[in-house]
């Protein structure tokens, strides 16, 4: 998309484009446009009038959410000129707001993302498919017209119920059948239809009309008492048909924007609904008719449930925040500041990646996307100072993944956790501090020891921005600071995020990239386009959550965990870890956690584990699925930049992020790591845990206190780390004793070890 190719270009208030320096003529700027969104292979690139229409639609979509979340209904936005009674403070009732949220993403998504590849010129086959698609517009508009007709009838006082024969006929044949014909036909044609990249395929127009028809119908019917009939024989058949069509549309858009992994999982869960009654053991579920299931899956028990609740509020709010940071070039400053601060250290670019990617990943909420954005800068620089391509990619993947567990935003994971558990957001963010520190400290140790083994240098002064010049612009951190302060002062997440977004625009006036009306419009347009993928993914995850909820498989899984725990609680935890990672493979973090929280977390809570600990346990493993072989999205994205083998990169990133697989067990056995307990207890637990991950990193890398460690000393260091990680006073003392003995043996007896290798490019 053309707009995102230049997304990092800021505008002055008068519309003139800003310069390219950070403010001082003699200051080297390394990072420019690091947080720009890359253009996917199946994403259309428009020009001429079409790009203006698409940009306007995306900007209005994002602005609609910002206005709605802050209670700016039509009355407030028009100064009282338009003040309907049903929109006093909030533009829409919650369910309707979520339906529009999904429908808008479907419309934008089908416009921007093609269902198949592109061709240079239109062919006869594509012309024929276009003709068939245009014919499908007839049933698509028929279903849309029927839904509008239903709305008019209900507004005129017609009683609507699922048992009336005439209503059943109209919903089935006037609305439902044309809708399904157009939806299924549009999807199938979309798979085969190829157009030039700047043109919209005809089947996508059909799908947009179908998505609109679904939204209009559901808003109309849910506005009556029929909302309470979902999942019962009294539900209008139209709800079930609309839900089937809506589910297919969501899955098709998810396929286009996020690949097949989540689609395969969602399809398996949907099949399970109807074959579960024939399965043995704990997998067996009661018989469920398709009408009952689908009449309920497009409610807050499924698609409109926690995942869409979060994507329609917190996630899109922070996407807008990230877009304002991008439009004002604040994101570039974060990376340049990191280079000025850490670039001189040995293996400097790797340490910059830890800081910059962690910070940006916290905000943008996607591991693989952050790898592509910041990794395009950090990975080549890491290779330049001597890191192997697979190691450079692995470091970036591990750091970007860690952004998802970094408070206060945690890539929106904290907000989903708060929505599911009912635990206050501030409590979740506060509890996440020590585990996040442990993760990033461990990555720092891993990359530092790797640099030490290879005899690497840092970057030269003439290769880096000047720290003094960067310090003069430290005010650009104000949006993040304001966000954190507002959250812990008790402001709502929406209010705090809005204040931070406004602050990002305000601080830009102190830089060459001042945000005027055009830049603000650009930021909203970027936000609208950036939000499509995560909204589709969250809605698709809602399908899986709905299956789990309506079939009761989650409760039966809990019973399985209880049975395992009778033999060993540790075995039950390991099993839960494997399931959380398996469910998360190939899925974005948000969806991975939402699904795992529905399947695994209830079972852990049944074991007597506190809800906060159980959900953090699941959340961490859902996050690290992005760097866990064999399906590691973040590692694969990094391998594409570094030029290394994808599987080798995923194995290396698993090794670098090894602490993330240990930390959840640490806070299970020692809740002080989640800020539960007295101050002294929390400080002691945090300090000994840091020592533990230091020893673990030394064992993995074979480098301990300035020199290489022999194989048996590495085993001793790993044992010492496990004792330190357990958290008890006695075990801590044992761990310290083993580490001290290891140090003594290494210094006195000097076991044989390989000499450090001077890295290529270290001169």
C-alpha cells in the first residue's frame, strides 16, 4: 500500500514535509522509518482517486473508534446540532459497536488484501470471473435489502420471533439463501481471481456487501428481544445463517492477512462441534445442531466476546497511539536513542535490538511485525559487527517477542487478561514487572556472552548518534511517561491511551516533524490500515473461544489436568505448557493467549493456582510460541531478513529466549516474583532470580565471569541456576554454593577450553 510505504514521513503544520535530521546538523541519524508497516505480498497498492478513497475510509474508521471510546457521540462532535436521544454519551450499544467494528475491518480488509496473487494484465479468465462475481452482487444486494426491510418492519412495530412461519420463510429464502450464495461464491471466486495490483477484484465487492448485510441484520435483530433467544429453538433462523456467513467472512479475511495456521485450528474446532458426540473419553461433547451453535457463536459467547471486546477498545486505541508515534517520528527517536546509549558496548547492535525492539514490540503488539520493522535495521548491523546471520535474526526475534510481556502495554495482552479474569489492569501490569525484567536481562546476558566469546567490538563513535544530542530530545519519551503515570494514577486505560496519543502529537511540535492536520489525518489512516490484521485475528480467535465455551471442552480439559496433578503437579504444568505453545504456534500473540486462556487456564485454576498466576503462566507460553520450533513466526520473519535458514534461526531464538520457558515455573513456585508478598521477600526473590538467569545464560553460552567454561562446569552452572530459580532460602544458598565452587574450579584448575575466536568485522 502506497500510504504505508511512506508512513514514516512526517508533515509540518502547514503541510510541508519535515527534514531528515534529528535536530542538530552534526548528529548522525541511523534509524528512519523503523516502525513503518511493510507491504505484504497480497496487499494492493492503489494510486489516483482510489488511494484517496481508501485512505479516507481507513482514517474515518480509526477516528470513529477514538471518538466512540471517549464518548464523543454525534452530539459532542457537532456541537449539539445533531443530538439523537439514543446517542447521549456513547455512539453505540456495546454489541452493535463490536459488530460495526468487525464489519468495518472486513470492508477495509477485502479492499486492501487480495484473495489470490496479482497479474500484470487482466486475462480472459479474470474477465469471466469478474462477470460471474458481478452477477453475485444481485443476491448480495438482495440480502442487504432484506435486512434493511426487516429493520423498517421492526421499527414500524412488527412483532419478530423465530417461530412465525412467514418470518422464517423470509429469513431463510429472501435473506439467508442469497447471503450464503453470495458469500460462498465470493470467497471461492476470490481464491481464483487475479487482477493487477492496483485494481480491486470484483469478488471482493461481493464480500463487502455480504459483510454489510450481516452487520445490518444482526444489529436489527439484536436490537429486539431476540438477543435473549440465541442458542434456543426460538432464535430466528436468520441469526444462524448470518452467523455462518459472518464466520466464513472472518475466516477468509484472516487467511488473507495472517495465513493458514489460525484458519486450520479454527476449522478443526468447528468440525469438533459436530463430531464431538462421536469421540471417546474427555473429548466427547453433547450433540449440538448447527442452528443452535451458530445462533450463539456470533454473540459475546464467541465472536463478540472477550477477544473482540479488547480489539474494539484497547488494541485499536494503542494502534492509534503507535500510528501517532510513527507519524511524528517518535519511534525513530526511540531506536536512535538506543543506539546512542548501547551501541558502543561489545556486540552493540544486539543490545540496541533488545532495548528498541522490546519497546516497540510492547506498543505495536505483534512479534513478527516488529521483527520486520526494527529488524530491517538491527539485523544487518548485528551481522556487520560479527554475529552469524542466524544469531542476529534470533536475537531480534527474541527481543521483539519479549515486547509482548513488557508492561505497561504488553502488546495488549494485559488488557485481554484483565477482560477475561476481571483482575484490574494496573495489578496485572505491576505483577508483570519482575518477569519482564528477568526475560530481558537473560537476553542481555546471552548476547553479551556471545559477543565476549567471539571477541566482538561495539560500534565506533562516528557510526552512532551522539548521546548528548539525543538527550536534548528526551522529552520525546513523554507520551510513554504520560501513559504510565496516567494508568497508575487511576485513569481508565482508554483515557490514559488518549492522553498519550495527544501527547505524541504535542511533542512533535518541538521537532522538525510537527504534526498538523494532514499528519493527524495520516496517523488515523495508518492506524486504520494497521488494525485490520489484529481485528481479523481476534474475531477468528473468538470463533475458537465460542467453540470451547459452547461445547464444554475447556471444563473437560480441566478435569484431565486435575487427573495428571494427582500424580505430579509439575507434570500437569509441563502438559499445560505444551498445550499453550502448541495452540499458539503460527498464531499472533493476542489470538494465541485468548485461545490458550480458554483451554488451559481454567484447568490450572482448578488445581488451586491463583487466577493471576495461572493466566500469566499461559500468557508467557502463548507469547514464546512465536520463537518455538517448528512453527516460529517471529523467527521466520527474522530469517527472511538475515538470510539464514528459518529452522536454524528458530532453534537459535529458542536458545536465546530460554529464560522465558523457565520464568513461568519460577513465579509458580515463588509468587513474590508477581509482586505478591512483603517488600523484602519480593526484593530477595527478584535478586536471586536475576542471579539464576545469569547462571542459566552462562551455562547455555559456556561463558562464565570472563572466560569460557568446560562442559562439566556448564552442567554445574545449570544446576546452580535451577536451585536459584526455585526461590527458597535453602535452595538459594545451595545455588550460590555450587556457583562459587564452579568459579573456584575454573580459576584454580583452569579446565581445558576453546580459545575465543575474533569475529569477522571486529577490526
